[in-house]
C-alpha cells in the first residue's frame, strides 16, 4: 500500500520487476505481447520496446496494461534524456552559427536567417521533448481506456498534487529516513515509532503521517490506521492519497458503508481511475453496485488554445489529434461554437443561449448527443434523461485535459456530485 513520489523510477522498476508470467502470456495474446516488450526492456532496447508497444496499441487501443507499460518506457526514456550526454542537450544555449559573404569573409552577427536557425537549435531540448511525449502518452491512454490505472495516477502526481513537505526540519527528516529503513525491512512497529517522532518534531509532516498509518495498516491495526489517515486528510483535504488510503482502511475494518461514503467524497478531489475502481469495489463490498458505465472517448477533450503564445518547439503531438470520426465530429465542432463565450479554461463567462451549462466539456457532449444516435452514447443519453449529464461528463468520464473545468464544477457542486452517486448506487 505504501507509495513514494519518485513516480518515473518506481513505475519502471515495477514494470521490470513484475513481467507477465509465462502461463498468463500463453492464455492471453495481449499478455504475450507484454512479455515480448519486456524482452526488449531486459535487453536494454527501450526504443525497440517503445516502437513495439506503440504498434500493439494502434491495433488494441483499449489495452490498459499496454498503455501503462508504454508510459513506463517513455518515463525511462525521459530520465535517460535528462541524464545523458546527448550532444544537442549539451549544446543548448551554446550553439552559434557564423555566416560568410560571397568573398568568404565572416559577417559580424550573422544574417537574420542564421540567427533564427541558431535560436531554434538552441531551444531544442531532448529531455523536454521526451517529457512532452510521455505526458501525451498518458493523456491518450486515459481517453481510450479506463484501465490505464498508472497512467491516470501519473497525470495527477506530476500535474496536480502539491509538495506539502518542502520545509521539513533536518531532525524530522532524520527520524523519517530511519523509519523508511525500518519499514523497508518490515520492522513496522519500530518504523511506526520513528514516523511518530517525525510527526511530533514536525507537525503536519505529510509523508510521515501517511506512512505511520501504513505501518498500522501493515500490522493489521486498521483502527489506528484510520486515525492516522484521517489526520492527513483533515490537514490536507485537497490531496487524494489520504482519502484513498482511508477507503482501504475502512474496508479492511469491514466498515463498508464508510468506505463507500469516503470514496464518493473523494471523487470531488480528483477522480483518477484507481479511485473510481475503489469506489466500485467499496459499493460491491457494501452489497451494492454503481450503476454507471464509463464511455470511451473518440478524441482528446476540446481545449481553448492560447493564440497569444508561440508554439513550443519541444511539444509532442500526433497527426490526427484534432480530428474525430462518428459522433465525436459533432463534439469537436462544438468548440468553435462556444469558444467566444468561454475563458481560456473552457468555463463560460459570457451570456449565451447555446447552453445553460457553464462548461465547454458539458456543452460539447450536449452537442454530440443532439446530433447523433450512436449506440456508444447510450449511457450518456440515459443519464442525461435523468438530469445528471454534467456529473457524468465531468466526474465519471473525467479527463485531465479539462481538469480546471472539473475543479470549478466540483467546487460549486459538491452536494450534487454526492447526490448523483447516491442516485446511481443500487442494491445488488
């Protein structure tokens, strides 16, 4: 249960440490593909593993484990680009170009074309490009499948979560490091004592408070684990991890109704895919089910680009990102209609008769449903008829690309979101 926040390294270690078993690979052709990718990884052929998995996913876009592995690979390639002695990276900001006139004499300062080329070359960063490609991969994974659990968590960890332990004292850090060593050796009781000292030395030490709860959880003391996780949640209500841990601790203590209530509350902080799965599991353990089906997207979410900013030369995108087929063509077309009434976040700030919603994402779904009877939209249409399309779109079908709209929505509609899940929670 215990996590750390050096996501890229941890993710790749997990991918290497737990390759698919031979029996699993033989029973599922896609697991066999994972085994082949791990063979490339073990031979240190990351580029080959990358190309191989990309082809697999082009043929199987809903393969969540495949997307998670591709994300792991690209995180490692990003780390390598950061630390490598790549020539272009070493020249960044130092490369200069000289130009000569027709007689071969150097032109002081160069001509305008040379200066522009020099500027472009010096702005190229392999590490930034690799990072952009990794984030692109995570974003694409999470619109194609709800089973890319690591991809969903990484997007949150890198782009949303705040570092609340930036000013911890040396003494508290000392206790914490000792506790980490004991925890790693499974000496949970001793580790708990040291984590507790770290918390006493530095009240509000988030990781120490969380890992103290983890020690209790590991020893079966779920009651004290709940106390510890609740303390972290109450001090940092905007962080998701304490809430997810609290769901687990309630479930471990057979407090399934509390686990379900906590999971529903947590979706108003950030609905990553691991949390949505915990929500469904908590409902099942409470002899209920969440009667809501996720809808796979046909394209990236509509976004209002800032036309005042020049394009980032290191940004990664793929051909066809702005295209959409079937009902999603109407979704994409909605952007041009509502954009004049929105701010840059996609929140409606000017009067319009196009929609009563305040969010570009909700309007885009409204337009899609208005213009298509495609069977893939049956769940959205069912929930729209019951009056909860906004909750379905913004929470159940959440995507990181409209995070700012989601945040505005849940801040203003927390009770409505809770009511939505209660309405669609049925007894089994």
